[in-house]
C-alpha cells in the first residue's frame, strides 16, 4: 500500500468501482495494476495512469500491482526497467512485494495456448506476416480465411511444440486464435497469439523463442494476479472484445474488467515513446532525462516535484474524450508547489557591474535575507554586500520608456535587503555598450527600508556582491516544440519539423550569491524575480550548473512584449 493521500476526484472509473464495491463484485475487493512496457522511460502520461491506478486502489482500501509487460524482447532494456521503477517510487508510489512480469507467466500462457489448440480454437498458420495482414481485410471488407485454418488439432499441437523447441526460423509460423475472419472488429479476425523470435529476453534469456502477443498476454496476466479493474487507454477499446474472448475461452481464475480512459496529451510536446526515442537517438536532446523531455526523469532533473505532478494529474481528471492539456497548467502546479518549499536566493544571470562610489572601499556587510516569505520556519541567511555588485543587465535602461521603473540615469531604486542606490554615471566601451554603472547609496536605507524623509522608489532589484559571488552555468529552457498540437502532421510534416531550435539557452557566466556554493544536485531554489531553479547533476566543485525549472510570472515581460521592447 502506498501511504499517500492521493485523492482521485469523482470520475466515471471511480463510479464504476464504487458500484462494484457496493454490489460485492470480486468480493468487494479492488486490485489494479500499472503495466509499463520497458521500452522507454516513463513520461507524464504514464504519471496519469500511475496516479489513477495507485490512487483508486488506495482510496478503496485495495492494492495496485506493478507489472512489466515484457512480451517484446529486442525493444526492452534493463536501463528502462531500472528507470521505470525509480520513477514510480520517485512519484511517491510503492508496490511492496507486488512486482510482476508478463514473463512470469510464459509457461502458463503456453499451457493455455495448448488448451485452445486442443479445443479447436487456435491453429498454427504458415502464412507470412504480409499475407496475414493482406488476408485480414479492411474495415469495410471481410477478411479471408487462411488455407491453414483447418489444420487438424494433432498437427497444430505438433507444430506449436516444435515452434517452442526452436525448429523453425523467425516468421515461419504463427499461432492464431480461431475466432471470426468476418468480424466487424478487426481484432477478432483470428489474431496472432504467438510469433517466433529467436532473441534473448532480458529475464528469460534463451529459454523461449516464441513470444506471446500483448493481447494474448495481458488479460491472462491480469487474471492470474486477480486484478479486478484493468484500466488502460482508449486505443484498447477495440481490443476489449478480444481481452474478453480469451478470458471466456480459457480456464482462468477470474475475469477482470477492462476499462478505458483518454490518454493525456500535453501541448508543445510529444508523448509517444517511439517519438521520444527518436529525439534521444537523433540527438535533439541530451538523453531521456534531458530537462526538456516530458519524461519523469527529465522533469525531475528540471526541478519539477512529485507533489506538483501528482497535483497536476488530479486536476486534469479522467474522461473518455481525448484532449490537449495546456502545458501552462503543469507549470502552474509546479510554481504553486515550489512557492511553498523553495528557498529564495539571489542570482544574476546577465551581470552588469555596479560600483557604489560612496561605499567604503573594503567594507563588507552581512545583510539579513529572508529564506521564504511563505514559510517563516525557513529562517534567514546572511547576504554579503560590498562596494562592487552585479545587477541584471535587463534592470538598467539608459533611455527608459514610460513604463520602465527600474534603474536608469538619475533614478533611484532599492536593492533587495540592502540599500537604495541612485545611478550617477554610465560607463561604455568603445562600441558604445554599457559596461559599468556608477551609483551612490543612501546609508539611511539599510535593509532596504525607506529613509526618514519617506522617499519612495518604484523598483526593487536583486544583486550579488562581485567579490563574493560564485560563477555558475545556468540553462534556460523553452518549449520543446513550437506547435501546440504536434499531431497536426499534415502534408508530410512530422513532429520533428516542429522542434523549437531555441529550446535551450546556456548562460555560461551567471553570478550567484555565495550561499549556493556546493548545493547538492536536485536542490531547488527560487532565484528572486527570475524563476525557480534546480541544481543539475552536471555540477562540479569548480562550477555549479543550474536548470531553470519554470519562470515566475513576470509582468514586465508582458509589458515589454506588448510595447515591442526588446529584452536581452
Ligand atoms: P506510448 O504510447 O507513450 O509509447 P504505451 O501505452 O505504449 O505508451 P506502456 O508502457 O504500455 O506505454 O504504458 C503503461 C501504461 O501507461 C498503460 O496502461 C498505458 O495505457 C498508460 N499510458 C501510456 N501513455 C499514457 C498517456 N499519455 N496518458 C495516460 N496513460 C498512458
Ligand atoms: Mg503499450
């Protein structure tokens, strides 16, 4: 059992379970499962399924099994297996000792296949894969029966056993269920149950050279585990008839109920593992855990919290209709969570040097800085202040437009936790670019308080002391795709045509307050006024690396955009 208070808001699946528990179906028990195929990393869509399956089980005093759907050797890798288990735990769920594999059931599935052959409900086909497809017909046209469909039972048994014994090459034979080649449901037109694959499996090694198809393995695996509700995504709706057919025609322990829901689609990204694998293999991203990826590993590295992701999954709800969820909702959940837990610090991404002319040359003051205004228990820290500081380049404009309230020649602003400063001179290089500001400070404003004369300023800037700052690399991320709905793959376009070339911006030499030195990978902060950031595992003792998790909502950015003012 997981000890989380995962709330599943009312939805149609929950309603079905409420009714089943009331009517005493399955003895009033609830047992769900999360059945990933280890052919890639988990993504945020899987999180929806994990939260739903574990959440419903917890709510009804039931359990949720973890099962690897490992019927596809060749695509499956131990790296994926490890990452998947790690990610489910990270998300906050625990399957205790209930870790299963479809491959645990290979022997039983084989026995059941023999039963179907003996009952005249399965046959060995000699048609090749292309012919099987061709004979299957279309939605408007009935299929054709294979000439091998009426092979005698004894011959089927003999061939199937020899398939297992490795006497044939890949694709030479398949085992098919004998259902109905004219069924309006294509899944029932004698679906393939087993294919020959001379390929080692990550768990069973060379023991098998025939492997069951997903449809043949899934329902029986559910039944063997005593699953009550087998929750899957809509693309399996048309497979339900087959799921039920196997269970009805085999001597299985119980008949779980398959229920389908709409998968999560998120704007500006892709969710299919096949496409994510392409992004990795073709080096559009640095790996499955690139912070731009919609994978749980990527989101973790980016700084998203499991709480935020669970909250997001709760908010999007569960229905039958496909929709595209706005990425902004996920970011909203991340901000909401980090606002409560992330320590505030100061860091300057694009430093502009400021010399405070009337500040004593060798003086250093340790000023009090609050760690989290949302959480008094987070306490305070000391921020060193001295004569030379850095501010954000964007916080100065030589010729400011009306709506710009930050620093400009002759104007006074507040330095957070420090003093009011006033810009008295601007120093430029030979190209005319501003390289340094000369300012004065008012000692009567220590801590950033208004002076006795009640003078006010309109802006508060963040800063770092030049002599104390640490250097850091900061990685800023933008949307992976520049198209909200990447499924608009029209006219030969593929999702790769929508890849945003500016999704990563690396700032090599940011200046951060010294309290950040040595912060461990994964720790999250709010850099005041800039957003939430997370320490990247690429950090070394000599150079910290930070990822921007998400921006703060910046009202100036909106004004600047509306006014067409260029921001660096
Ligand atoms: P993909 O299509 O991304 O490759 P998949 O369905 O092949 O995913 P599985 O490993 O088979 O991936 O999925 C494990 C479970 O997660 C399944 O029950 C599946 O229905 C669910 N799942 C996968 N993608 C989503 C999604 N986008 N939204 C909700 N549930 C999902
Ligand atoms: Mg799948």
